[in-house]
């Protein structure tokens, strides 16, 4: 049997995979165009700002992202796990109570996070941008946090409800608007403030758009007056908030270990090195974009399969998702190796950014692993082991940070890239091993 015949047979006999791929296809149709406009925005931002300015841009955007996530409770995972499971069981009251709690929590936390941005902006400008006068820029861009007031909980509800077309439309719209303003900033030589405004406007479109669609979908899923449902319908308090706080702590670990690399580079070295590293991360980000729709659509399906104890169906889904994501990652890696110097840094980005190639290739190893095995965390969370990935990330991440203080000041951004890749390979490998072992145990206990 040829590979094409085998794939056709799999497609015809696996309704779960078909559902995930079709839902992902809707998101991908928007994200594929979004990749193009994101590339345009990144290329023109780098041209408008230069290497040092691009590094400062990275510091400002990374700082806002860290502040946004540090208290976020990974609220989307909470909604998918508990609202999704409740809807699968026909318990609309519990599902509504969970979403209501998540949305109110996210709203309060977003306001608190913005206050933290205002408070720490002077220090961030001094240490991460090497220029204390840039503090107002940190505060200005930080408005993305209150603009996304229920983004995570709303996004999760849209995933549960199967509203993927609206998400695709919003993602594409914000990409187009952002790219258009960045191109204007380049042509008019407007500088950093207008580039920041471009990304802020895009994030605001997403934040308010997701809120509007999610609140409309909540009425359809839970019924009129869903916001009046009592908090008494929430799952057991200790279990519910235990999951929330463990997920939040897990997100905080990720902030220091994974999501703040540009801040570490700028702190240890300088914004010029941060500019190269930001571009390296941007290149790797294009590999992640095609797989992102699968992350959004597979988590609810993994949760549903586990709730139904459909272990065979779940294992088949994981194998096939790994094949799809692995193929995308491998293809992107080959393209980066072959096209970086003759095309990417000649016709898209300027040659002055060529030092970004080496860290990008090093990061490709770690992010390629994360991309291929993207289902590792959704699986372990759906299996009810929220603290296990946290422990793994804390231990492996602490080693990464400790080594950063020793290696990065001496060996530069390439050392940071190598540490990041090592973190991904080791931590994800352990989490995948535990998740597959747990499935095997449950299969044996069911026989």
C-alpha cells in the first residue's frame, strides 16, 4: 500500500482526526494568510528600526507579554477542562459557572497586571532597553493587557463551541491591520512609537473581537441569563482552584524559562544582540503558526476522548497528529537551512540581520521538538496530572536559568539558544513519556 493510499484509508476510518483536521483547516486558512502579513510586519519593522531598535521593540513586547501572563492562571486551560467536560456531560449550569468565573478572574487579573507594568516600566526600560527614557513606551504598549480582558477564556469557549471561523477572521484581520501600519511606519520614517501602535491596534482587535464572539457563543451554549448562574455550580473548590493555581504557577515558570529570552539577552548583553535574537525567534515562529490551529482544536478532542475512555482512538489521534506536525517541522527546518542566506536575508530581511541565522538554527532543534509533540501538555492536563509538567519545568528550567548566568555573558546569544533547545527537548521528552505511560496503564486496567 502506498503512503497516499494509507493516508486516504486513515482519513476515511478516523472520524476524530477528520474533526480535528477540518476544524484546524478553518483556522489554518486564516493563519496561512496571517503568516504572510506577519512576515511583512516583521520585515518592515526590522527595516524601520534597525538591529538595535528591533531589540528594543523585542524588550517592550516581551515585557508586556510577561506581565500579561504572570497572573493569567492559564485560564483557557481551566475553561477547556471543566466547561468542556461539563458540556460533554450535559451539565450547562456547571459549564456556565466555570466560564463566568474564568472571565471575571481574567478581567480582574488583566487590570492588576497593567498596574504592574506601570509600576515596573522605569526599571524595565533601564535594564532591558538600556534607556530609562523609554519607560513611557513600555506603559503605552502595555495597554495590550487590559485590551485582552477575556481573551484566554473567550478563546477557550470558542474552541469548545467549534467557532473556528470567527477566530480565523479575527486573526487575519489583526495581521492585516498590523502589517499595514508597520509599512506606513517604514515609509514615513515614523519610528518606534508607530510600530508599537501597530502591534497594539492588532492586539486590541483580537481582544475585543474574541470577547464579542465569546459572549455571543456563551448565550448559545448555556442559554439566556447564563451569567446569573450561581458559583455554587462550580466543581469542588479544592480541585478547581488547585488546577487554576498550578496552571498559573506553570505559566509563571514558562515566563522566566521560555518567554523572556529576549529580556535575558538584553540584560546580559545589549539590545543589538536582542535584535538578532528577536529575529531568530520570529523565524522560528513561522514554523509554529501552521501547527497552532491543531493545538487549539486538539485539546478539546483529547479531553473528550479521555472523558469517554476511548484510549485506542486517543492513541491513534496522537500518532497521526505527531506525523502531521513532524512533517511540517522537518519541511520548515530544511527550508530555513537552504534558503536563509540566499533568499531570506537578501530579499525579506536586510543582510545586517544575518547573525540571526545561527541562533535560529539552534532554536530549531528545541522548537521543532515542541512543535512535533505539541500535544504533550494538553494530554497530561486532560489526564488529571496538572502538577507533573510543573515539577518538570521547574527542575529543568532552574538548571537552564542557572546556566544562563554562567554561559550567556561569556558565549552570547548562541548559548541562550542552545540552553532553550535543551530545555525543550528534556522537559517535553519527560512529559511525553509520563503521558504515554499513563495511557498504557489505563488501557491495561480497563482490560
